[in-house]
């Protein structure tokens, strides 16, 4: 069967199924099963695709029609120009989260200790370690043992050295860090069932559910993080686009300073960046005690 003919069949099937990026998905699935690169296909659109590949293509098209995520079918997702293994145990990396990596790269210094909470696939931590121009010490933590197995495999594939620890946020962690990163679950519980089928049925719910108001993890992180932060350390949190005011208030109330809200390329609020200065807190507490003498 000619390549252009089977590709047309794929686009029509996915369009009829209501897949938003039907043309792109149809091509990526065809490239995945056949190994034919796009530049080769453009040069010879009438090349023959083997019957075996046609059969395999139709099989994955059928799965995509059922809203199984493209990334689960091909087993990877591109993020920060790198390829990450993904499966049903981890949240599929989103382009919006690249903002977190870029901000971290601006803040990190040589030999900084980096902690990535709720690391999932490890895409945030491993991207920072891969792309930083200075050597860093990286730790990723997650409550899910299966998610950590994915992160460890991604580190191996990328040739990056990082430590991964199973932990419910800070519970199993020790020491202090110069930069703490986190893209926590932040979707309100009752909103999850309104999301696309690809998200609500195939992303792990534990990576989505931020509690009744979506802010549960921000409260826990803001309260617990200072005990694990070196003097002048920074915290970077990804947020929902309507959560900037609430998360800012939570972080400020926990004693963080120099807080900024950063927007993504769509102009939506995406990150909270703040600093924690232990010495300033100690000085304030000492002054308070002296005033009470």
C-alpha cells in the first residue's frame, strides 16, 4: 500500500474520532510503526508500506481512536528537546512545564543541590541536569515506586546521574537544598472528571488531584519546605492559571520572600518563584525575643 494512501486513511480515521491534532497524530503513529522519517516520506510519497506495517498502523490507530494518548502508544514524549519514556504510571510532560525548567536554569549555580518533588517521569530534574552549564547534584522524589522506575530509566537513557527517593513529599528526605522544584497535583478533585478522556482516564489520578480546592499540595509544600532549604534557597512551583493569588498568599504566609509570578507563552500565570532566607527569619525571631525582654 502506498504511504500517502495509508496516511490519508489514518488522518480520516482520527479526524472522524474527533482527535484534535489528527493529522500530526496520524503521521507520528505511521512513523512509529514503519520507521519512515518525514523527510523521506516527503521525497517519495508513493513509496510502498509493507502489509505488516499497515496492519500495525491500523492497530495503533484503533487505540488512538479510543483516546489512548499518543505518547502511551509510541512510548515517549519530547520535552526540552529531549526524549522521555512515558507510560500510564506518570504524567505526560506538557510544554507549559518547560517554563519551570528554564527558570531553574537561570537560578541554579555550580554544585547547587536540586530537589524535584513529585518528579514523575523525572523530566524536570533530568532536563535541568542535562542542560545546565555547571555541575549540579540532583534528587527526585515521588510517592509512586512505579513512577520512580520510569524516572530512573530516563536517567539511564539520558546518561544523567541523579538520586531518586520514594517519599510522600518531604517525609523520607534529609538534608537541605539550594533549589526546590515542583509541579504538584493542582486540579480540584471535582474538575478532573470534566477533563479530556486522554487525561482523566489515562494520566495517573494521583498526579492530577490537588484536593477540594486544588491547593492541598501547595499548603503542605510551603509549610514543610523551609526545613529543607539552605539559606537563600529558591522554590519554584508550577500552578494552575487561576491559582496565582491563592498560591502567592500561601507561600508568603509561610515566610517566603522575593515572590514573583511568571507567565507562560500564552500569557497565563504558570509559575510561583520565591526565596527562603533562614538568616532573616532567625534575625527576626531574635529581635522579637529581645523586644519581649
